[in-house]
């Protein structure tokens, strides 16, 4: 987390984005949500998001 904060700070992202989202108060559920979205079920989530986007554009 400290590395991510240093990278955010170097990129000028001191007061927003990942720094606030992950800043020290991460819970186990937050980590599991990320794992489910990007590691465990990426294809399913990509398909779901594409369907949602298509419905919004209709």
C-alpha cells in the first residue's frame, strides 16, 4: 500500500483515486471484491459490463 501511495503521489494523485480508496482502511471484503472482479471471474464481469453498456446506449 505504501508503494501504491508513493506512486500515486509521484503521479499527482495525492487527494483522490486509489489513495483514498485504498488508504489504510481496506477491509477483507474490498480485497475479495477486487479478486472476484479481476482474477476469479473477469470474463463474466466483462460480459456483464458490456451488456449494461449496450442497454444504456439503446
